[in-house]
């Protein structure tokens, strides 16, 4: 078969195989607890996909995606707590001495508003931040530190508002999701399918975006922002749009995470969780969108496995895994796979030697005659 045709079919073929594994094989082979863990990993994979888009394709090292993940998660959590309260105050407000439902909470009783804010809230904040930062040409390490500081400030805000956000404990003890019992295995299985399908659709959308004219412009901004500006484009607008899209993905992931795991708290949103997601993207391969998803799933599975088998030293093993992958494969797992796939072609090219020069054309002959 034509190699070019094989190359074009490789991507859809791999996606179809992964879809079969996720939607058919995994639900059949995994027990409910393990399937729920996989759904959790896929929620993190959605955040990682946004990081891969912003960092891998756009060169924006985002160290504060926990902020947008938390905004989406808290929006969904607020709705679920109001549903469980059935007109009364949520349980943690009663314990905190709150006597009246805060005005900020009231609109989230409407499921349409809550679902809208899951995505719109993070995207709006990202748009404002992006316009303020990128217009001032803040980039590189300065932008990374700014997003990291934003995550730290967000956690401090949440912890300090015990009566509004649940403080350190966050929001938990959810019992119902759109009329269905969250504790039922059938509900959790359905949630897994929703998370898996959403992950696949977002991956396809992000891939389409990267392959578009906008995607090529985004990569150009990553590789030479000043050159793009001199050509008449606005890098700030390109980076802001990408940052907003990645924030929307993180918010949606947070909303899916809440019913899957049953909790949203500041401990899941701070600097360390945000850094772990960046590490996961690096492990999978930040220059490929599929690598971001793969890295999140691999690191999530490794974290679970190490913590189950080595309760005292699993953090060291997780760090060793990151160092090992980055040492052997600086471009991540997918970069290593790509290098292994292309190795036979490179060896064949080296054995063949340099190409022989072709026949001199009229222009070459005329140039030689002018020199002599």
C-alpha cells in the first residue's frame, strides 16, 4: 500500500482502536471501582488536553489550570448541593452558622445556568486575564509564574470562605445527579461513558483546530512571536483565544470530576495539582495532543498503583517515573514511539548514503560558465 495513504490512515485507525478500548473493552473488563478510576483519569486528561494545546502548540506554560478546573467543579458542586438540600440550606452552611442562602448560590439552583457557568465562568476569567497579560507581551517564565500565583491565591480565597465554599473540606456528600442516584453503579457507568465520549470529542475538536490555519498560526507564534507580529498578525489575540479554550476544557473537566469522584476541594486545585498535570503532559509528549491525554492517564494510573503498593514512598516512585521518562525520552512517551517507528527509515537512509547530484540544468551550466 502507498506509504502516504498509510500515514493518512494511521491517525484515524489509532483513534478508532482507542475508542473501542475505552467504550467497549474497558466497561466489560473493569469492575465498577476501577472503571470509576479510569473516568477520573479521563477528567484529568481533558485538563491535560487544554494544557497540551496552550503549552505544546502555543508555547504558553500554564501552571494554574487548577483555577479553571475548580471554577467548573464548584459550579457543578453548588448545583448538586442545592438539589440535595431541596429548598433548605446545604449541610455545610448549617454547620457554619449561615442562616440564609447567599445570593451567589441562588442562580445555581437552575441546572441550565449551572451548566452554562461550568464553561462560561472559566472562559470569561481566562479572556480577561489573557487580554490584560498578553497585550503587555508577558510571556515565558513570567506568564507561568503569574498563573501559578493565581492558583495559590484562588486556594487561599476558597479556604477563607468557610460559609460560602465549604472551606478546606470543600463540597462533598452529593447524592443525586439529574434525578439519578449517584451511588448506583449504573449511574457511575453512565458517567464513565459521558466522560469518555466528551474526551474523544474534545480531542477531535482540538486536533481539527491544530490542523487549521489558526493552528498553524498558533505554532508560528510559539516558534517566533515577534516574526508573526512583523507579518501583521496579532499574537496576543491568538494566545488569548487558545488560553480561553484551554480554560473552558478545564472547567468542563472539573464539572465532570465532581459527580465522578464525589468531591471538589481546594486541595485538588492548588499549585501542586496544577504542576502534576503539566508533568503528565510532559511525560506523554507535549507536542502531540494525544500525548497529553496519554500522559494524564499514565500518571494517574501510576499514582494509584504506587500509592496502593508502596504507601510510604509512592511519591518518590512517581517522581522517579517522571525523571526516567524525561531522561530517556525528552519529547515524552509519544516522542519515543515516533522515534522508534521512524528508526528503520533513518537506518535505510544512512545505508543508502547521500543522494547523487542530478544532471546540471541550463541555469547551473550558465552560472558555471559565468564563473569560469
